[in-house]
C-alpha cells in the first residue's frame, strides 16, 4: 500500500487541506500520515493545533520548530531545524509521496528533506504571486522541488509550466477553499435573526 504524508504548518493551509486529508484517511488505497508543524504548535500564534484536535483528524506526529518570532535569523533557525526533523520523520515513515500547500518556510524545510531522500512531492497552490513578500521565493522554490502540481486556475498553471514544469504534471484543480465552503453547515435565517 502506498504511503501519503500531508503536512500542515498554519491554520490557513489546514483549512484548505482539511477535506483532502479526510478523504485520504478514509481511502483504502493509501496509508495516510499527517504531520503538524509551524505556528500550529506556537502559543504566540494561538496554538492552532487545538483546531486540528477538534476536527478529529488523526495527527501522526508533530515537528516542533519552537517558533516564537518571525525575525529573519529566527526563520533561518526554523528552516534548518525543520530540514533535520522532517528528514528523521520521513526516514521513519518512508512515505511514497508528500503533499504540501503554499509558500511557508515550514513547508520548504519539509520539501528540502523530501528531495534529499528522493521522496516525490505534490505541491498545491503553486504559481501564485504574493508581491513584495519572501513567500514568492519559497513558493516558486517548492514548485521546482515538486513532481506534481495542483494549481487553482489556468493563469497559475501557465506560470508553473513557464517555470519549466511538464504540462502533463500540472493540473488546474480550482481553489480548494471552494471545497471547504461546500462542506460548511450553514446557520438558518431564523437562527441568525434570533442571534442578532
């Protein structure tokens, strides 16, 4: 059975990944692992791991980078620690594929480890642009490390292809946030009126 490992480092990406993670865990085709890292484990960032516990998604392991600030020197420390710790964890579980989303430094540390260990990488939301932020450098680097690309629209698909990726490995799957919206339980009009 193939082993798939999904990684989340922030509340924002977990919200996008949640439906995918649930589907992978319910599949009989894969053995699924879920690694939690980054600001999820930081008290100063709200300990958002509690949201994951509340979702009832099984966490395989946590990779604590001891995040307490976002200074440039601290980010270098987090990335280097992440490369080491993800390498140890990947060697333990031996995934056939890792799935990552976005552009954060926690994610690039996992990607570097996977690359060195010859583990294929699937990247979600590549090709996007965050002008003026280091996020672009991380996102585009993650794209270049990755083997499969799941982008949110045709403009981003073309950007990933323009970066030299094979068109046969770049898939326009739409925005994952839309999947999350369709699963929401909406409050009735009557309940809103009562609450307001």
